[in-house]
C-alpha cells in the first residue's frame, strides 16, 4: 500500500501530465488540483498552501507521505513510493 499522494499541478503543464501518467502506470491512487483552473479566493488559498511547501510555487509539486518532490522526478517519486 502506498502512502497518500497529493499533486498540485497546472492543466497545461507537460511535466504535470507526465507525472500523472507515471502514477497511473504504477497504479498509484492520488489526489490532484489543477491550480490554473481555480479562481478567486479558492485559487489564492491553494497557491498560499503550495508556497508553504515550495517557495517558488512551481509545478508539479508532489507530496508523498511527508516527502515533498518538486518537478517530474521519476526516481525520487519511485523511492518515496517504495517502488
């Protein structure tokens, strides 16, 4: 069983799509938020949430258990998932 996985992504980002595809191929369940599709206060709140764990607010921002991975880094993702 994998630790909880949470993604903060952009709907137009190729690295974000690649990360989702990789997780799907590994049969990992995850929750994600496409930040660019949010509006108003909801968007502001999520961006503030991302900045707390990733000052640059870059995407994808991936949280696996208590580990934060910035960017599509398959090897780091594999290690965090125990693959």
